[in-house]
C-alpha cells in the first residue's frame, strides 16, 4: 500500500470508488453510488479530503498533521518530500479554523439520519422541561435513603452477630 500521495493525484472529492469502499457511510438498505453522498456526515471539501487522505495514505496523513504542528521537524526531511507535507498545511489550518462548524454539521446530519431511520432521538423538549434543582434534591434524598438503609442493615448485622455470640 502506498504511504504517500503521488504527485499526479490530489486527494480529490466527488465520485471516488476507493474512498467509497473504505468509508461506506450508507446504510445497507440504501447504498449510494457516489462519495460523498447524502449519508456522508460532513460535505466540507477540506474535511472530505482529509478523511480520504487518512484512508489512502494513513502514515502520510499522520505525519502531515505532525509536521503542521511542528514545522521545524521538516528541516531534516528531503525537500521533495517536505513539499508534499507543506502542501497540506493550508488545509490543516482551514480545518482547524472550521472545527466548530464541521462538528455542528456532523451532529445535525447524524440527527437527521437517525430521524429518517426511525431511531429514537433524545427528546430535547422534554429535557428542557426538567427542573434541575428539583432533580438534584430528589437524588440527594435517594442517596441519603440508601446510606440510612445501609446503616440500618449494618446495625441489624451487628445485633445478629451479638445474639449469635460472635459480635465484634
Ligand atoms: Zn449514501
């Protein structure tokens, strides 16, 4: 398996059977012929390129992020190879800048798919109606009850042991 991208081939988007085979975002009952497809959790071009690179050239991908964070490490790398890593730096930076919006897009898409598949969603409206302070109080009462029950149990055990003449 290649560990570095060739010069000719950029990590492209659009129809790509290799990445498709690797990622398979589609549920078994609805396989798409394209990648990315409506099941791909994020359509951001940089995110997709990064995902594909990580799949096709995992070692290169890991090092690229490493060199992006610590560019001085590239000093010992032959210039032609170093150039390939440097070529990923703009994308790495854009991905960092977009971290939040990408996370949001993935969350929204996953929820949409769960809805489509009939998988129960967290009921946000119900959660909003809960009174957190009341819940805390209720929990504290339960914990107190458990401690008291345990105390009673321990007392009962001590009493039994005392009756049996083996009390401590
Ligand atoms: Zn699909």
